[in-house]
C-alpha cells in the first residue's frame, strides 16, 4: 500500500514553522493529527482504506514508544499485508515481553506476555505469523480469525509445528481454547476471504467432506479446470464467485456478458465427465441456503454413478520467506 507522507513536528520546525503555525494547520487548514507530533493531510487520510490508515497510525505512533514495543494481533496482520474481515482497526496493538503492565487506551492496546521470536518490517518489530495467528484466534471471533489465519498459512508457510509451539505458550491465557479451534481448522489452500468464509459456512451447515482447490481431469487425463472446493468420491464441485456473479472472470475492458459466456463454457467442461457444479456468491455466505444446495448435491452424488474423471489437489504456492530472530 502506498502511504501519504507524514509530517512530524521536528520536521516542520526545521522548515521554519512555529508551534503556533503547526497548531493552526491541524485545527484550521486540513491537517490531521495522528500521534504526538505527527500530522497528515486530512482529506488524503480519509480516502485511505482502513488497513492503510492503521499502518499510517503505526508510522506516526511507534517511533515515540519504547523500543521493546512489538506490533501484534491486528497490527501484525496489517504489517504482513494480510486480509482482515470485519475487524475494527481503531487501536494499535502491541505486545511487551513481560508479565504485566497491559492497558487499553483510546488508540492503543498493550498486551503483555512472553515473546520468543520477532520479524523486523520497515524498522518495526512484529510478532511472527504463527504468534499472530494464535493471538487473533484468542481474541477475534472464529470466522474473522480463520480469514486471517488461512492467509498467513498460505502466504508464509506457517506449519502445524509452528502453531503448536505458540499454542503451548498460550495454553494458560484467555482464549486459548478458541485459538486451538481456529488452528485446527486452518487451510492454506484458501485463496481469498470469500473462500475462507465459505469453509466456515460449510462447517456451520455440517458439511465437512469438501476439500479446497482441486484440478479436475477427465478420463483421458485432460485437465478440465481448477475448482475451489470438491468431493471427488461423490463428484461434487463447489465454486465461490466473489461479490458479483462471474465478476472474478472479468478482464479489464471485458463485457460482463462475455465473462458469463466463458464461465458457462468452463462449467460445461467440468460437467461433461459427470461432475455436479454448485456455485455461490458473496451475499449467500450469510445464509445456510447454499449449504442446503450443496448437501442436496452430495446426496445426489451418493445415488449416482461415479464421474468419469478424477481430481488432484492443487499444490500450495511457494511461501514468502521471513527472517525470524530471537529477542
């Protein structure tokens, strides 16, 4: 994300502004104060997405804090550029490597607890992705924690062993049981917020047989396409299609009707070997009606001949490498 430039008080003074002029700038002339002695153009700041505003607040606030402040929880997710769905970002979250001294202020939450390793990003110390996943699992609702956790596993190759270590450190902390439930559910093959939410929807509806990300082949070994969810034995394919039906297929300048036609051809290719295709969009994730449709397809699959094809699970992408160091 490209952030606007911050102006710090000392910079303004060096440029010849007085303290009185600085006060006038942020009270009358469109500057917004983000932290002690840090300012930004108010209009530009208001136009930023929530994660970018949070990152800018970090840039404004952390330099004035003690060096042992470690960005954690939601703030760590922002630093790692991971998705956060329906998560308030009004407070910067930091953790200090000590037993007590935690507090909550209007714009800052200070957590305390042992920290084994950190990552340095743009000069700031950040908890490791595994620690961040467990912290969010303890403190966020299940669905929100899964969205960010899936992305962390996929992006950084967080392993079950990494998460087990952090769960052990957190076992006596509030929310540890919730974190274990989140960790046991994570799947790095989820490629978007919508796919992670789809998995939660399937769980809510009692459907646990669908795997994520498969490549469909016909009997001759020809790849027919890649799908978001599948049950190979019962021949059911599931496709999540974002906020607008077929919207993800729309190329720059492409007519929506052409995208619909292309997707129809793709779906026909998937159906030809005998697979069923169930499709849903963003607005249907809140309802259990999609789960009902999938359950009906699975039931039909139990009563139908097996498809004349196979499905291979798609490989995970190569993870981004991080340098983790001890405190």
